[in-house]
């Protein structure tokens, strides 16, 4: 009934699959680290561009023009 499942008698057949799993896990962790690092850098640039002090100064300047 479940002929599509294959469990080898020789457990050494699992070694290549485990190695590939480890490689992909390391790749996934590295990708997440790079995304996190890029996100932090963009957040810092955003905070520098739209700093609260600059925002409050822009509002004050707009009020003084009126």
C-alpha cells in the first residue's frame, strides 16, 4: 500500500541527504542574516532622513511661513 515510501536497510544512504540538509540550512541562515543586516542599514538611513528633530523643524518652518 505504501510502496512510494523508501526506508533503506543501509543507513549510510541517509548521509548524503543529511549533508544536503545541513548545506541548505546554512544557506538559509546566511540569507536571513544578510536580509537582517540590510534591513538594519535601511532602518538607520530612514531614521537619519526622517529624524524627529528635522520633522519638528520642518513643521516650525511651515508655521512661520504662514
